[in-house]
């Protein structure tokens, strides 16, 4: 009888020991994934101080359903949403401070990127591929090209995702030769202008629908895409302090096509037009202007008063319209 209790005790200890090993391995796996995709979760609700004179890293990010969740997106100071082929959108994420460890998935450049980035000095531009017709434009632009062909050690593929939605970049391994813009591309500050209190604002493309939900508690707009919270692996749901719906002219006149032969839409981000600015829980009818490619984009009320932005992160949705 004593031997039976001894065997039972040893068996119990063996099971407990085995369970502890499984638990330790599970914790180790979580930390391994965390480390691979950018470290500990970021506090996306913390206020950010705009950084005048800071050099920019720009990363072109995929955002179809197969590419989500993103990594490193919540750390971007500015996110441009661009229309692309098939009525879908892609993201151009800009980092001015210390970038996250990993960003992605990384996708191909578009003609619209060149004009958008011209107001951001001479940024480092991480992207994966481009149409052959676009390559001379990229090489002639004022930016530091950093695709996998030029910075192979910075890129890796996630075996848990399918190509082409599996390519990620480690910003610390990219060139650090970016040059800051002469003038801050976006203007920040308080405003006495009163807008319309708004809880939810929606922006629709042909095949993508974004919504921004205001939280007075966090002072942020929570971002959703196609009815689902837009998340980033390091932070959960992505939020923005300022949201801009910038209505722009979009053409398909240039002979630049995707792999299926569809012509790529090109955004005209130089000139002027109408806009909607969301800040501090209010919606403002606005206008935008940018006289030349190197000039910053400025926003005004429809009465002509300056309308600065509240804080980073800033989401700028480039929407076809006038």
C-alpha cells in the first residue's frame, strides 16, 4: 500500500512537471513571436510630440484581408491611404522618430508615392517591387530607394503567411541617409475653430470602407476597415489623433499597369481641393492646398482660417473627388 502511494506521488509529480514544461514552452513561443514582430505592445494612446526637422522612413504596406493584421502600423506618425487597382487601397506609413523593430507586410510602390513623398525631404523608401515603367521615376526622385534588391538583409518572409503578403522589413537594417524636409509637411497646434461633434466618420472607396470612431476617454479615433477593427500585432486596434479625408483628382492616364494589365490610379496631391478634418471629436469642413511638390500641405476652414492638426498619429485618406 505504501508502494502504491509512492508510485502515485511520483506519477503526480511527473504530470505536474510535464505541465510546467508545456507552459514554459508556450510562454517562450509567445515571447519569440513578440520579439520577431516588434517587441512589447506599444501604448498607442500616448500623446506624441510632432518632430519638426525629423528625417522620414516611408514603408509601403499591403492592407487587403490576407495582409492583416499589420505589424508596426500603430507606430507610424503619418499614414496615407491611397487608391490602387480594383478599387482597393494601400498604405504609405511614415516614421519620424524611432521606428518599430518590424514593419509590414511590405508591397510595391506606386506613382502616387513619389509626389506624396516629395514634401517629406529625402526619405528612405522601403517597398517591394514596382512596375517597369515606374522604375526610372523612382530612381530620379529625391528619395533613398530601399527595396529588397538594395537592402536584402533588412527583409524577411513570415512562413505563417502566403506570398505576396509575407514580406516584412526591419527598419534598423535599412540605410540611415534620409534628409529632413525644409518645412514641416503638416502643421500642428491648438485651434479656436468649432466643428461639428462627431462620433463616427466613414470613408468609402470602391472596394474598401474605413470608419473612425471617436473615444473621448483616449482622445483618439479608432480605425476599422470593412467593418472590422484594423489591428497591428504590437498594439491591438490602430487609432489616430487626427484624420483627414483629402479629396483629390485621380487619373489613369499614365501607362503604368499591374500584373493583370489594369492601369494604376495616380493621385494628384499637388494643387488644391476640399477636405474633411477630424480632430478633438469634431468634424471640420476644410480645404487643402499644396502649390508645388516640395511645398507642405496646409489645411484651412472653408472660411479661410488656418486649421492645424491636433497630434500624431495622422491618417490622410486620399479619396477621388473634388
